[in-house]
C-alpha cells in the first residue's frame, strides 16, 4: 500500500499544486477586476481637441490609476485625470492609426496592483485633398490615332484612401478642340474621342480634376479636389500628297484635299521666251500637304506631253522654252509633283499656254461715243433708233478673224450698274431717272492693251421709253380698242353665215325629200298612170324654172325621166340614197297597202305651215272642220279600182321575181285648184280602200 502510494503521490501532488495555484491566481484576478475595469478596445476620431476624453475607467473605492512607466508607454498621447483617460494632443490617423495604453490599478489598503491594457483605434476623417504627382503633364499623339486610343493614365492619390472621381475639361479658350475624353469618372485613362487633324489643331490643353467625393456630394459633406494640366501635342503624319499653290481646300468625309485650278500663260508666235515662262495666277510650285513634315518635292512633265518646246526644272518647277512655237493655238501641259522620299504621294496640275500673234495694234472701238436708253433692271440698253446698243472694239492684229480678238474683255469703268454681255449692254441695278455719263473700257487680257469710249446713258421709268417714230401707250390702247371692235364684227358675220348655212341645209333637205317622194311615186307605177294626177297649181307657178310636170294649169302627170330636179350633185346623191333605202324597206315588208303607206309616211309631216312658199298635203282625218280653209276631197271607189289593184299586184309579183325590185303601190293624189299656195288640203286616195280609211299625210314642199 505504501509502495503504491509512493508511486502515485508525486504526480498527484504536482497536479494538485498547479490547480491550487490557478485557483489562487483566478481569485486574485477576479479580485483585481473587481477593483478596476475598462474595455480592451476603444475607437477615437482623429483631429481631436486636446483634453477630449478617450474613455472612463471603472474603479473600486480606494483604487488609484497610473500609466506603466516607459518603455511600455513610449510616446503616450494620453493622460489620466482620476478615472478618465484624456487625449494630451491632436491625433492624426495618417500618422498613427492606433495606440496601446497600459494602466496599473492599485488598491491603497492592500497595495495589490492590477494591470489594464487598452487599445485605442483612431477613426479616419476626410481631412486630406487628392494629390497628383505632377502639376503639368506632356504627351504626344499621332494624328492618325484611331478613336478609342489611350493617350495616358493620370491618377491622383489621397492619404485618406478615399474613392476618387475624375472630370476632364478641354481648354476653355478652344472649346472646339474637344478631341479627348475619360474612360469613366472613376478611371483616369484619357482616350481619343474624335479623329485628329494636325492642320486644324496642333496642341490641346486639358485640365484634369480629381475629387475625393462623388461629383455631386451631399450638402455638409467635406470634399477636397485636386487639379493638373495635360498638354497634348498632335504629331503630323505623312498622309497627304503635294498641293499646288494656290489651291482651294475641300473636306471630303474627314479627308482634306486642296484643288488647283491650273496655270495659264502665253507666248508670241515665232518668238522664244527667255527666262522663266510667266504664268497665272502665279509661279508654278507645290507644297507638302502635311505641313508638319514638309517633304521635298520634285517636278516633271507627264510623258504624253512630248513634242512641245518647253522644259521644267525638277527642283523648282520653273518652266522655260527650248525653242520658238510656229503654230497658232493652245498648248496643254500636265505637270506632276511628287515627294522625293515617297513617290506614291503625288499630284498633277494643268498648264495652258496660248500661242498669240505679236500685238502691233491696240484695240479700237467702232465709235468714239455711244448713246443709249434703258428703262428697268435686266433690260437691254437700246440706241436712239430703238435697236439694241452694240458695243465692240476691233483689233487689226486679228485680220484673219475680221478684227475680232477673243481676248478682249469689256467693262464699264468705275460702275457696276451695267454689264456688257456679248457686246450688248444691260442694266443690273435699279437707278433713278436721269442721264449718266460713263466710259467703256475694252482690254486685251493677253497684252493688257486697252481702249476707251464715252457712253451717254439715259435712264427712264418703265413704259416711258418712246423711241423716235415709235408709239406710246395711248396709241397702243387705241389700237387695242380698234382690234377689239373688228374682232366683234367678225364674230357677228361668222354667226350670220352659220345661220344662213343652217337654213340652206334645211331647204336642201326639204327639196331632197320632195324629190324623193316624187321619184317614189313615179317608180311605183312604172310610168304614167291614169289613177295618179297632180293638180297642185303652186308647182306650175314657181319661178325658179326647175319644177317638173306639164305647164298647163289643169295639171298633169309627173313623169320620172332623165331630167333631174336639181343640178346640185350633193342633192342628187342624197335623193338617190333615200330612194334606195325606201326600196329596201318595201322589199322587206311586202307590197300590201299598209306597208306601201308606211313607205310614204317618213317623208311627210302633219305640221301645217302657212308661210309663203310651203305646200301641204294631208288626208281628211287631219282636216279641221272649223277651219276656213278651202279643201277639196275627191272620193275614190274601191270597187272601181279593185281590178286594177289586182292587176298591179300581179304585175308587181312578176317584176319582183325578175328584177328583184318590189314596186311601190302609189296612192292617188289630187290637188285642189284654189289656194294651193296657202296650204290647202289635198286628199291622197288608195283604190283598195274606202276614203274614210285613208291615212292622213302632210308633205311640206
């Protein structure tokens, strides 16, 4: 037993001793905590005031506080005021972010010490502005840089480690040079915004802003801003050919080209020009379109210009003559200008040389002075003979063209109110009435020789110009009235003629109908028939001498013979056409009495007309018993004529089979002897019917 205890007791003794020691320390710690306590970590804002309380320590009565001596509290920024730990100076987060304060709590009665360790963390406050590394940056950018190319990144720093926001502005004095932009408001990368052009802008000044708060901060929130300047230099690139001078630039979809109108010059026929050939608008030369590079240019004639007497200096572009020109006309040359180092950059222009005759005479006007009259703007000036004023100057050097020099240019000296176009004068501005004394100049543009002539111009208001021997507004008005009256008379005469022609046509139609009726009666009987008699005395009394029938007053048979009723061919054709139509109708409807009567009706009318010159025929049904007209009605007997009708019908059938012509049955017509010209009634009877069944027909002759 003792042995066992001896083997176990040492271990038990050690464990027990340790446990008792921990219990003693724990009890001591608990007792110490009971005498003072404080949070192990506390936060305190930077930029504080001296004397601000950092924290208050909880202590038991009779307990004193003090900081541990250095080096534990080296550079201690706090002091103790009884139970309060106070800031002894202004603290800065950017200098030191935290502090550790070691405090000893001592109970006066027992003198037992207790240590407190407190960590003070400083709270950062936005009290620093952003800072750029440089106040001025410089950067070069190629003018051919595509849109979106990064020019550079220019970031600012902030000790407060705040998020920075950026804003880019172009030079306010050159607002049109807004070629660059930021990638975003939080990313200071500067990008190419639009295509660059060295000839438009060579330098751009940018201002970059950095702000430690959003660009639109809330009110009362502290904000700090920094600025820097960025100078951008645009670099020229060899992207343009040579430009002949002078030239007119044109923008073609972002690319600039400069067009030259070419050069002109002149030489004398048979003479060799010494020195450089004078050209217009100036000496021939070209410059590099990329002015920032200004490459050297070389000149030459194109090979198609061979055979001309000119040569060109490849370095200067000056043109000289090798020999004289012996042919009149125009020589056209093409000059090529190319860069020496890059021959793919080239341009061409034209040179027109005019070969002229040597000037031995000056231009001369045909007249020493001219006189003209004009009324309004845009009108041609007239001379005193009311003809267009013609102004021309001749040159005896051009005898081959009758003195016409194509190089002469005309103008009115010191006045732009008139213009000379093809030797005719026009007024170009509205001028008050009056007389102007001007001078006309004719200049030979090839020799600069000129001639002058006086011009007297009379300006009158519109409509007031009446040349000698001419007519004024009153005369023209009178002429207009006269022409109007004559026109009215002509219209009246034309109306009367139309009316007479219409009446003549009506008369012709009536005569044609009468002739057709007469022929139908004659053809129906095949010749003279005893049953058909005419007693109309009016036909025998016509004075036109063209009536048909006997001349006796008793009347007689109307015979259809070779003699025509009228000599007019048109009327004859009309009568024959109507007669043929009636025959066709008769053949279709038969030869009975009713159809025969229908053949006669279309040429008759029931209208009674009492005018002189008209003859009427009608049946008794249309006779007014109350009228005082003298009417003679001759009754016919059906029995007396029945046999005759049968014979005629048989004869008609035989003629139809043989000649294919159906004869028309002709009724009897008897005219009264008295008052026939006044429209008295005449009965037309049919032997096959009773007189009471006769159909009344009226015929106007």
